[in-house]
């Protein structure tokens, strides 16, 4: 009898753990409701970076297609034998992979190509979610879109909003970076209020003209019940 109870108890625990695992919602398996990326033109918005542009650029509504083909970059898995051709350098336009320090990773990308830019991705929060967790990585992509060949700085701010209330903010400050120098930045754990509907991830580049590209990766992002 004790053995049977033990087996039943073990089976119940296994079923419970499997149920909890299934209940997690991976960010890579979700489609954003809205994605948008363009130039900043509002002084009030620009000052969120703590700086002001020397030269204003008119927002011509470039949209997120200017940043990623199709407007978004979501990498769900990396094929086991995936590799670059000899001499190939990682680009943000490689939509089937992210590279960080030469290692291939999965995730959801946020990209700015130069100064005074932003990229937004808004998601519907899964019903019953209590937390959101993710690693924050910077990819190996480093390019000065307007001044190729010049030193590349990556100064940005990453902000998360839940129902348009700011719940997380972290600055990014990487100076004179080289291609292939991506790294892990941080990990984020956010409590999700009961009844919350939407979460918005925002990457916003500095207003100074010496800014190169910045590709932030939400790696292993997931909503937890």
C-alpha cells in the first residue's frame, strides 16, 4: 500500500510539474500585437535618454521594416549543425539566428541602427501570467550606419511598460565596440499585476550622432503563471 501511495504521489508530482511547465508561455512562441521602429522627433521623448540630439531628423515613418525585414526578428531554435560560411560576419539581417560573442542564441530582437531611433514591440499578456523573466543580451552586430568605419558607440535605454506604466528601465553604455563583441547584460524579473493586459518592450538610442547600431535580444523570455 505504501509503495502504491508513493507511486501515486510521484506520478501526481510529475503531472503537476509538467502542467506548470506547459503553462509557461515562451516569448518566442508569441506574435507581437504591434511592432514599430523609427526616428525620434519629440524633444520630450529624446530627453528620456538624458541627452538631446545635435541634429534633429524628421520622422518619415520608416517603420520597423527599416530595422528588420518583415518588421520583426524572432528566433525560436537554432539547427544543431548551424554554422556561418568561412569569413561570414553576423548581421542583424540574419533573421534565422542571433550571435552573441560568437555563440548562436534564440530570442526576440529589438534593433536601432543609429542615433535618435526607437523600436517598440507590444504583446498581449497571457491570461494568468504572474511574472515575466528574460535574459538581456547584446548581439555581435556593430555597425555605424551613417559613418561606416568610425568608432562605434552603443548608448541606449531599454524600458518595459505594463499597460503603459513603466516597470523597468536599464541603460546600455558600450563605447568603441567591435563586431563580434556581444555580451550578456542583465536579467529581468517583473511582477505582472492582476488583470494586466499588455506589455511593451522599448529600445531607444541616444541622441548623440556617434551612435552605431544596437541589437538587444530578449533571450529565454517567458511568462510564468
